[in-house]
């Protein structure tokens, strides 16, 4: 192999890329992260910050196990980041709720959980359906319309922007080279090394990890991989800072460590990151007030929309190239939840040069072929 | 530190944290607080730093106070009214107030 400048080039400096880069640096790799400029579309700057387990894995039971693995690793991950950077990402795992505003909603919820649990090979989620009085003991401020909900003790949340900043601080401290405004145009493999062409010049590395979010769709085929994506827009409403009243995150509503309430969970097919559908924000806010009436006269200080990195079936893609050994894809929705896995499990596999199929085989993009031909 | 240029407008009585202060018709709550020599109207939610009205035109949100039981109103946009009860705010607002 040629003496490349770097052992691994990570393409994309979002949460997935920096978590992976940090993990690679911990394994002793010389790492470069190639990222776009400040105007890039980044899910990592606009997400809802849940480290979420309940509901994950319907249709692919291994995804539930993979998510729980990350949820369980998250506490140690946050602690290590704090030791390395002095920054606290405010990870908490008090357990989280899905709340229902009608008997019909609660029944639908129970049904989903039942279908999830009935899948062969599913790990136990420990999710339980609670009636109104049980919920009220843990969330005393619920409104009169709340009939019950589901609770999963593994659910938690973090301060997501601080996580992003902390990971960038941590990779810098570990000597990772971060190159913003280095959009990768093409990737080729020559003489045993990868050549990544950018307008700023060529970067060479022994391996390449594609963590460019939805842009993996364009990049992956250059190294014999594929990443079929279906981007989707989500909107979030943020209130002024309030005294703590919500001890558990609810899937559509959470109170941050600094007091703001974030409301969101919308899905739209639009992929315009600058647009905002006011009606969607209004619907989100209206439902939030029905869940917690004390929010009725609270001030909204921000709203935003962001584009989700979404594979066509919603499950992660982890792959290594057969035609271009040393090229990997890491692509997923829920990059906050899975950050601990990317840093502590996937990065060491890439450092070793091979994915551990016993853990990630179900997440290969080859699954899309089965569907296309079957 | 501040003094009125002229004693225009009829006298209006409002309370701040229960204490009566003399305001003038046409004052905003923020102007009345400043004229009464009150040096801060709130402390910030995260660091607890004291804050006073600043831009006086609705932009900076430094002037947040509780007016007649409703929290986080911009004092510089609310005209005083006889009998109004203003409360200064400490840290984060309590939801429902
Ligand atoms: C509204 C919303 C709510 C969400 N809520 C949650 C949640 O509660 N919990 C959770 O776990 N997840 C949540 N997510 C998902 C999570 O934010 C994403 O999974 C995660 O941020 C994806 O990170 P990423 O690094 O793959 O992508 P991105 O953050 O999109 O980063 C991709 C990076 O690649 C760069 N790039 C693209 N093309 C190139 C190129 N050619 N060369 C170099 N660089 C390139 C871009 O500039 C960008 O920096 C949410 C997402 C949204 C939008
Ligand atoms: S003083 Fe700036 S908004 Fe009121």
C-alpha cells in the first residue's frame, strides 16, 4: 500500500462522521474528516436529540437490538467525552413516553408494540402500556385528554448541539484533521489507496468511510457501494426556558437541560431546508398543549425545519465494498441515538478493516436487492 | 441614573413585586421601572445574571417581566395601566404562569 497521508478519510462531518472519526482516532488511526461548508444541509444541527429505543425495529428486529446496544453504551460514551473535553452533553436516561389522546390512539400504540414484540429474535424492550393514573404519577402535568401511554425505561435524551460541538472538540484534541469546505467530488482507488478529489485538492487515504448523510447516495456508487435514500423534512418548535416540569422525554416533546421545551416529530416529503410549513408547526404546538395544558401561554422563541437522513426503508446502512476493499458506508436516521455505536463499535471495525458481520450483517444495503428482485 | 425630561402624563399607580411605584400615562412598563430606579427586572434562566431593559423597542427581550400574572411579557411593549401588578422574574419562567 502506498504511504497515504491518512489511514482513514471520513467523508462528512455531521454527527455520524465525527462520532466515527473519534472512534477511529481512539484506535490509533490517522484520520481526516472532509466536510462541506457552513451552508451545508445538516441533520446534525436540527434534530430533536432523543436517544430513543421504543418503537425501533418493526420490520427489522435486529435494529431493536442494535439501538439498545447504543442506548446502553451511551452513559459511558458521554462520560468519556466529558473526561476528554470537559464538556457535558447532558445525557439522561430517565425513560420516555408515547402519550395517547384517545382510546383509539392507545390501542394503536399497544398494537404496534405487540407486533414489534412478536417478531422472532426480538430483544426485550421492557416497554409497558400505562393507563392515565400510572402516567400521571410520573408526569403530573398531563392534560385531561391524555388517556395513557407507553413507557420504555431505556429512552433518554441529550443536548444535541452540545454533543455535536463536543465531538468536534474531541476529534480536534485527538489530532484528527478536520477540513471544512472540502466537498468530495469524486473518489477513486489507485495503487491501493483512495483518492478523494475536492476543489481544494486531492486527499489520499488508505480507507474511506462514507458518512455524508443523504449525499451517500451519490458517493457510494463511486466505490462499489450503494445507499438508496429518501430524505424527509421535520419541523421543531422551541419555547422559552421554563422551570423543570417534565421529568421524562415524550417522543414529541421534551424539556432540555437548560429549560427550553422542544416540540416536534413532523414528517414531510419536502426537502427544502429553508422552508417551514406554518400549519405543521401549529399542529405540533396544538397537540403539545393538549398533552401539557400548562404550555398554553408559553412563548415560542424559535421554529426550524431540517432534513432527515433517511434510507429508503428507514433502517441504517453499514457496508463494506467488495470491489473497493477499505471503503465503508455508515448511514442512518437516529444518528444521535446511535452515536455511541458508531464511536465504540463501528469505528473499531473500520480500523481493523472489516465489519463484524455478526453485528451488522442485517444492515447491509444488499437487503434492497432482495426486495427489488423478490 | 435616569430622570424624566418632563412630568407629562397623568399619574398612574402600578406595583412592582408588591411595592407601589409612580408611573405616568404613556409609560411602558420598562420605562416606568427605569424611571423608578429599578436596576434590573429579571435574572437570566441559565447563568442567573441580572438584566435590565435595553433596546426599549421590542428587539432584545431583556425587559421580560410578569404582568398581571402572565410571565415573560416584554415590558417595553406593554403600556402601564392603573392597578397593574408587575413582578420581576428570577431565572426560568414557571410554565402555567
Ligand atoms: C427534525 C429531525 C429530528 C431528529 N431527531 C432525532 C432524534 O431525536 N434522535 C436521533 O437519534 N436522531 C434524530 N434525527 C436524526 C439525526 O439528526 C441524524 O440521523 C444525524 O444527524 C445524521 O448525521 P449525519 O452525520 O449522517 O448527517 P448530516 O448531519 O446531514 O451530515 C452530513 C454531512 O456530510 C457532509 N457532506 C455531504 N456531502 C459531502 C461531500 N460530497 N463531501 C464532504 N462532505 C459532505 C455535509 O456537509 C454534512 O456535514 C433527527 C433529524 C431531524 C432532521
Ligand atoms: S427592552 Fe429590548 S425588547 Fe424590551
